[in-house]
C-alpha cells in the first residue's frame, strides 16, 4: 500500500489547513451560537473547490480519489463539525451516488452546479420506521407516464432544509423487499416536495437536520438514479464510501483535541507545576495519540482499497466503528484533562465532546457496523 500523497494533494491539504485555521476557527462561536454557517465560509469553501472534491474534473470538481478525499476530510475535521458535516454530507452521501451510477444526462445536469456549491446535495434514506432496518421503507414511487410519483416522509436528513438535490430511496416494487427499492434524484423545487420539522439537536450546530415530505411529488422519469429496483444496493455503496470520509473527519477532530489538550496541560498549573508533568496526564495524551494514529492508518488503508476497486464492505464498517469510538474516547479524555473548564461552553472542548457523539449513530450505528463486520466474517468462514 502506498499512502504517499502527491505534491498536488499536499498543496490542497495545506490550503484547507490554512482556511480552517484562519477562517473557520475564528468563527466557531458564530456557528455555535447562531446555528448557521457564515456566508463567507461557504464562499471560501467554494473558492477552494471543497464542494466538488469527489466530482470528476470534467464536471468542474477536483476529481480526487478516496485517499485524496480523506486528506481533505481530515483537515475539515480539524475545523467545526457543523461546517464539515454540511460540506461532508454534500460531497459524500449527497453527490457520490450521481458520480457512481448517474446517467450522462444526470451528471451533466447536476454535477457542475454541485461542484461549485451552487446546488447542495443530501441523502434521504432514513424514515421513522426505517432506521437501522434501512430497507423497511414506506415511501413509494409509482410510475405514471413520464413521471414517478413519490409519497412518504423521510426524517433526520442532513442538509434537508438547504438541499437542492436529494438522492432519495423509495419503494418501486413492494413485493421484492430491499430488491424493490429504487434511487431518485429529487429537486427541492419539484411539485409536492416540502421540508418538514427541523430538528433541535445535541450538537452539530450550523448543520441542519430535517424531515422531507413527498406528497404526490412529481419526479421526471430520467431522474431515476441507476437501474430500477437497484436503489438499495446503490445506497449501501454510497454509505460504505461515506464511512471512510467520516472516519477521516473523526481523525482530524482527534488531532485538534490533542493539540488543545497539549496546550492546556502545558499551561495549567496545579500543585506548583504544569499538569502535563504528571504521568496520569501524559498517559492520557499518549493513549489519545496512539488511538488517533491507529484510526488514521485504518482510514487510509480502507481509502486505498476503495481506490483499488476492492470490496470494502467489512473495511468500511470496521473503520467507521473504530474511528468514531476513538473520537468519543479522545473527546472524553480531553474533557478530563481540561477539568472543570472542559465542561464550560467557553472552551471548544465542550462543543467537540457533544459533536463527537453523533458519529456513533449516523451513517449506521456502532451496533450495525458490528453486525456488518460479523456477517462478513461468518460469510468467509
Ligand atoms: C443528526 C443526524 C443526521 C442524520 N443524517 C442522515 C441523512 O443525511 N440521511 C439519512 O438517510 N439518515 C440520516 N440520519 C439517520 C441515521 O442514519 C439513523 O438515525 C441511524 O441509522 C439509526 O437509526 P435510528 O435512529 O432509527 O435508530 P434505531 O434503528 O431505532 O436504533 C436504536 C438502537 O437500537 C440498536 N439496534 C437496532 N437494531 C439492532 C440490531 N438488530 N441489533 C443490535 N442493535 C440494534 C441501534 O444500534 C441503536 O442503538 C441521521 C441521523 C441523525 C441523528
């Protein structure tokens, strides 16, 4: 395996790092307190091409492979989760389906605007009765002439209120279970489309999550994404690739937690010396570093396998599981190192601790990842 990054990718990495440090970190309190991504950050991300990392160059994107996407994801993860979640859901689960299985017509119609961030993407699979049991969908799509008519409600959809183009899964043949689900590209302007309840969440401020309601929503026949009744397989492929990107964002967040913890522990004096001089603190820092590096190594190994066209169902699941659990352990240790200050909103640690929690739930819970890993192991044995 060769994870050495090219000079071109190194330049992108450094540009994103500078953007995060100079533009994103100083706006942390705006995102947190006002629950919005400032327009200048969206503009900055546009200039860097961050809305098109995974979109091929012929459609105006950066055309990065999965290792490249993870390099960008890691830097974004060092920023603010609400912002990286917005950009990550768009570039990952929001656009990758079009790149993977979209027709030339759909690619030409949507990808250039999505690469520029003029159109934002989302992924609408989950429903009230279809969470971990993701194929238990109630949303239906019935063909009428040159249109599909969608009815149903999705919930917990990242970027739901802002999204212009939603990769949406609906039942097209109820007699076939998971093999009777198709994927569609639904625009927020199509008749019968509306945004429902916007959730109030524990964290991820700035990144909005909502219901999406389809009431006789009219979708042109050509907006079928991939083949009819193959939408659930497409959804699983999108999610598997998304898991490597999410794991990269987790490693980036861990890196920031370590940097902040090292700095605080070197300055905070108790019993007449900086707390970092205590072995108990050093051991926490050492464990944070060890686990972060292990998560990062696993992430790049999986990304490399994606780029080789290898089957990554098990790798993606164990990478997502490990990286998200490491992120939560590292965040917990960071709060411990900060002591009471780690619990106060004036420190970023408190926010990062809350933001870490979602990663063990979305894009498949930790339990679901374990189910996938075990199922693959049993298949092999
Ligand atoms: C902030 C946020 C953003 C999201 N963004 C999106 C999005 O953009 N698009 C989208 O489609 N979805 C999205 N989701 C949905 C997310 O993927 C689901 O919430 C997740 O898959 C879990 O489903 P659930 O919430 O219904 O939990 P449930 O499936 O009800 O699970 C509840 C608990 O039971 C456990 N469990 C369930 N079944 C089993 C089993 N067989 N064995 C052992 N344990 C089990 C689960 O692991 C969990 O601990 C988002 C969710 C959140 C909270």
